[in-house]
């Protein structure tokens, strides 16, 4: 297992130096590939910087665990779960934290941060850890708020956690992660992914569900 030196990233956003954080790093490093590992670390680092900019008082350990686990459910072991990958990811984090006797309220915040990270318009109004996982994901994947962070800070983070061909590779990971359970994309952003990359995919139609329901009127 190879760890990455983050000493060059801004001090206020460095990965927490704690037993829980180290174990989370080891768990995710051993459970996924370089793409998801480096993306997850960037999500923490960008999210933490956004938290500092917004003067949000967040728990670095909880934010780190949530960021590291947020895409774990895209992996092959979960392809047949029949559940949204966000829920699979959140449940993995919950099991990890419960095994280490982390308080239930902290576990709830991590679970919620992961479960809602692809549901825009809600996390920003919740606890800082929930808001900042989504902020980190939106920054790294969508470029939302790209110019809100200092260019040197951004460059240092990408140097520590490179993103070669990231746009194509992350879309491929999203596709592979949900291709076998297309029904879980109803009403969420992953339907767009399958519409682009899976021939024959038909997205669910909320209006048709209402009109075709068994209610007479």
C-alpha cells in the first residue's frame, strides 16, 4: 500500500493525523483503485478549503471519513445490491465507524453526507460535514466554485493527488457502478450518465409514474 504525502497542501486542509483517519485511508486504499482514492482525497481537501473559506466549523475526522467512503459503493462488490451506490457507500462508512465505537450522532452525519452527495440543493443547508462533502464533490467533478479557491492551493492538491484523464475515467466509473442497477438512477443525476453511455437505457419518468398509478384521479 502506497500512501501519498500531503505536506504540500494548505495546512488548514491537511488530512487529520489521527488513528481513525489513518485507518480510513488504509481501508479505502485497499478497497478501491487509484482513481477513486485520489478523487476521494481531493474531495476532502477541496471540501475542507471551502469550509475554511465559508468559516464553517467542521469536524475534520468526520469530513475525511465521509469524503473517503463517498464513492466506495461504485465498486464491483456492490453492483448487485439493488440499492443506490450512495447508500451502499454510506452503509460501508457506518459499519467502519460502528466497529470503532464512534458516537451515533457522528455516524449519522457521515452517513447523511455520503447519502446526499449527489442530491444538489439540500446538503448546503445541513451540518457542515454534510455540506462540505457535496462541496468537495461538486468542486472536483463539476468545477462548481472553481475560482473560489486559490490557484496555488488547487495546484498543490492536484500535484499530491493527480487527475489524469479524470473526466473520462470518472464517468466510466459512474457507468460501471450503476449499469447493473439502472432502476436506482430514477430521479437522480446518474440517470444522465446511463443516458449517455448505456445504449437502450430508458430513464424513469416521474410524470408517467403519477399518470399511470392505480389512482383513478
